[in-house]
C-alpha cells in the first residue's frame, strides 16, 4: 500500500493478530477509527504521547511498535535509581496473560529441565498451547510445569513478569479441542504437524512489576501514566489527536503452539 511505513505495518499486523478492528483499537486508546487507519496507511509522525497510548492498547512497548527493538537484546538499559519491585495480585496476572500470545513453558525431561517458547491461549482458567504428539512437551503430560511471560521496556528500564505453576495435561475432549481451534488466531511458525493440544491449569500464580518515576518530552508523567508505561498493556487513557498532523504474534513465536 502506497505510503505505508514500518510503523503502519507493525500496527496493522499487531491489531489483526489481536482480532481488533480499527474502531475497537481506537476505543481502547481514545482515538477515532479513521485516525488508526491514517497511522496504518500513511507516513504519519505521531507525537510520543500518541505512540505510548497506541502501544499500550496493543500490549507493546513503543520500541516494539516502531521497530527500534527488532535487533536489540532487551534488558541492557541502566537500572533506575528509584526502581521498586511490586507484587501483582492474581487478577492482574490473568489480565497480563491476556495481553500476550507468546510465553515460555518449563518442564522436566529425561535429559534435565527444559524451557521452550510457545504461542499460547488463555482458555478460561487454563493456559493452552499446541505442539506435536512426539514433542517433549507432549511427553510431559501429567507432570508439574511452569509457564512464564514477561515484558521489558528498555526506554524506561521497567517491566513485569508473570509465573504460573500447575499440572500439564493433554486436551482430548472434542468440545475442548473445538473451542481451542476456533479461538486461536495464529498458526505455528515452526511449521509441521502440531495438532496436539495441551493445557496448564495453574495451582499458583505470581507476578512482579519493576517500575520507577519516568518522564516524557513535555513534562513528568502522572502516576497512572508511569504504571501504564511500565506495564505496556491495554490502556484506556485518552489519545491526544487534536493538533497533530502528518509531516507479525497470537502473535509471533517459535511455534510450538496455536
């Protein structure tokens, strides 16, 4: 499409991976659907406040949205002197799980512990993913496993993580398989037959958020904005569009899952 930039392509790809229309994304961040269309289709130069709020609504960091972090190892930013670590309650942990589509499953194998990236889906109180029947994750059915997701923002040196621990099981119920097949929005990137559905039912769930004060061009951020900047999940703050002018999720992963 003529005029579309990397920002527009990334925005559109993430929005579509989440199953959101332009109007739905606009409502999440206080913008009009036509403005979202403009960002996707034209060489726009949105203000930093706009980028923060759109990224929040997509569950991304600004660097993720703009592509600045594509070839950079996360976590090398200098720690903030005022950083604090805050425990997350279970409700917040589930909310964060629903903003992502790629996580890590940790299992025990005959060769020792293994941690594997998977595309996942939250299905009620279960965390579900897809693999092959011969994979080590399939052979771990009936054992205790751990599932982890996290998000790091090098710009603000903040981030969060969620850890769920519970029994790993195969999904064999036809109704359950049908539900997962119709709900999943992505296909395995690794290719090959990956039709074996599995789920982890958390027996315990914990989460932590590291945050601190932060500023953006134009002045200090409010307490709510600091929290949103550190979490980078779906936000509801108004998107400042007045006065502004224009001058591939779930999601990606290595594909053990849906």
